[in-house]
């Protein structure tokens, strides 16, 4: 199903997702005792804050070079990028990592879709860079998932 939203609405939803990711990673960082996981979540929070600030700059009209008007209606598959299971106290750490990796996958796809509707220029490049960063986040979370789901034993 395709939704027709203005660019402003898409950007506002993307900002909300970035804020939601920050909250998720802060919470996960507090829940885990694993130093690598804790450090990863702290770094992810900082990166998601940077994404939020970039999107807010675009929303305020501070980015030029391929930017679309915020009132412009775009054909955007929002449903594929919004549905997500919430974390529950019953979930295991490996399930949480997997859910978070899926969230980053959806963010990656959302930024690629948004970049696709932009003409060549600075904004398109920034959106493609955001997509790439979200994919890097996904890979980091998948690494943490494998560390928890398939722990190394003394025998190898």
C-alpha cells in the first residue's frame, strides 16, 4: 500500500524514528552489562542524534542543492517502514538485538526510498549517506546478536 505524504510529513516521521531509535538504544544500553554492547549503544545514540539534527535542518530549509519543497507530495511506501514490534520485558537480549537490527534495516530502506525521489545534489547524497550509516548500524547489531545467540565456547 502506498501513502501520499508531503515531504514535510515524511521528514517529521523520519525525525520521530530517529528519536525513537535514540530512546531504544539508551534503554538497551542501561539494560545490558556487556561492555561492548553498552559502548555500541552509546555510539548508536550519538549517531542517531546526528541524523535527527540533519533531518531537522532539512525540514527548516537549511539544506539546498537538490532539496524538494516540504509541501511537495511524494509517493512513499510508509507502511513498510513504520510497523515494528515493541520491546517487551519477556524478550531475550538476542531477540532485542535482532529487532533493533531490523529497525535499522527499515531505516536504511526508508532513506534509500527518500533519496530516490530527490534529484541529484547535496540532499540526495546526504540521504544516501544516512542510508549507508543505518546499514552499518544494522551490521553492528547483527554482530551483537551473533555474539549472544552463538557464544564462543572454550573449545572454539
